[in-house]
């Protein structure tokens, strides 16, 4: 993974008592879990109370605000740095996290509780040993967290069985979010035309409501207001300039939409929140983990309580295109396997696998099953795995055009291996389509 000394910490975990924070946003995935009492969560025009066991997740650079209720609260706040996360999940910009908006995204209280408990178990080593964790251990925790969040909370999961519908919706999503299309003064009809989706707008809007909990029109207003908030709190631009920069057709229309969401106008909003920004350190109280962990033993299991039984399967992607210049600890060098440092290279793979047993290992270039050297190196690798009581899981991507050819190539290799070394060596081998 790439590293940058100027980056924020890749993973930040805090226990806080929330008072009355300003609206804010950060270049991170932010997870909030309420451990005691309750807090109020505001995301632009949406306000809701989060009570004990409540889970909220904020997307990268999403404007939000946490504030107190009449209850005393205790909150777990987790931030995963976005730039660091993108090294692990290259398509992070297409992920939209949600869990309790529309009927398609609502997971239900039992599943949310399971996810919350899994998150707390994963970050227990961090809160116990903030300054002593090995980097690869921290990396394993971050990647496990991302896997958990993306698998359960990415709203695309509701369209998994309908790739055509997902592609249509995501084309517009990409235009609005990643290309900041909302800053253009485009109508819904124009947006549909720009993205080549000449669909009935009522239908399109209803699909967006399923996806993110609101209509396309309201999403457009939300994105423009969110953009305006960022300009209000980080610049000295005039309200007229901000309204035009945010994609509103006129300053008057901007004021109307802003006043529908917030009790105060944009000028008063800017003044109040800038004042709170300056006092941020007084608007939350940091609580040391030593005071929290004994009270919440059921959530924060000790490291000893987490199973250390080694995983006997290693996930291998023989067909992925990986950057040979990458320093990723999950990329195996085929040239190293063939030419030199065989044992050193393989032992490094074993060490990383022990720390991150569910990670998919890739190779610096796709395997060529018609090239003798590649077959020799893969056979050597399989023999090394066998000697260490580890079985391969060959990963095939379901969305790959050559999926059937890949499966056939793996099956042919397995048959040849069994002919030479015996079928008993294949008992734990798997081909898994993902």
C-alpha cells in the first residue's frame, strides 16, 4: 500500500462525550456508535435521535453534525482515512454507505447489533494498545473493518441481482457525486440526457429513493445545500457567489431552499457554526479507554478472547491485473518465485496470511496457463502450501468476461496436479466465484 507521511492517521478511534458540535466533514469514513445515553445526528436536512446501540456511518466529506440530547452520552467514534482506504478499495468513490433509510437499505435492529458488536471486537486491539500495534496488525484491522462496512452497508447490495439497473443508477450517481454535476444548473431531464439514461423521471426518482432514501430531486437539493455549507464555513465568498457556485438558479432560490432546512438563514448559519468551529475542543470531551472498557466488556473483547486458530485456506487471484511497482504486502512476485528468494518470498506470504487470513493475494501479472514457467512456479507454490497445511482458494470474479475460461484453466491445472502428486492432496482445494 502507498503511504504518505502527511496523511491523517489511517485509523483513529476515540471515546467521546458529545456536547454541541458544529457542522463538519472530513476526508474519512466515519462510524459513530452510541454506548450510553443518546445523541442527535444531523445530515443536512435530516435529524434523528441515536440511542444506545445506535449505529451511524458518514460518507467521505459528507456534511454532518453531532449534538447532545437531555441524556448524558458516551460515543465511540471511528475514522478510517479515505486516501489510505482507497489503496485497499480502489472503487471507494462508488460506495455510498447507509443502513436505515428506505425499505431496501434498512438492515433491522438485530443485524445492526451484530455489525456493531463485530466493529467493537475488531477495534479492541486498537483501544487496548494504541501506541504498540504493529503496522501489519493495524492494516489487518482496517481492511477487516472496510470489508465489514462495504459488505453490509454499501447500498449497492440491494441491486446485486440486477446489474443493468445498478449500472443505470450508478451512471447518474457518478455524474452527481464524483463529477460534482450538481453544481451545474441542470434540470432532472438534462441530467438524464447527459448520462444517456432516457428513463421516465418518476421511475428514476423512485429508484433513487430506494437506493439512498430520497427522491432524485431532493438529492439534488441536498447536494447543492451541502456544497453551499462547505463554502459558507471555509470561505468568505458572498452569499450570492455561493448560491451560484452551488448550482442554484438564483440567490433567492438558494435562500428559500436553505430556510426550508435550517431555522436560521445562511448568514446566521455561517456566523454560529464558525464560532463553534473555533470552540471545537470545548464541544466534546475525550474519555480514556480505561474508563470505558470495564463498563462494556460485552462489546470490547480482549485480544485473548478472539480466536487465534490459523486459517487453513489462502485466497489467491491468479487473473487480476496488479501494478508490478506496488509495494502491497498482498502482491506475490512471480519472478521471485521463479528466479530467486523462494523461501524468503513464501515465508513473507505466510506471515502476512497469519495477520490477514481473509485477504485475497494477487500476483504481479496474470498467470499464463499455457506458459511452462508459470505452471512450474504455481506448482511449486501449491507444494509449499501443502507442506504448511494450507489449502488454496482460487478466486474467480463473477463480473469478469472470461469467467468460464478462467474456471476451465484452474480445473485443468488441478487435474494435472492430481495426476502427478495424487488426488489426496486436493481435499481442501476450492474454486470460489465472487
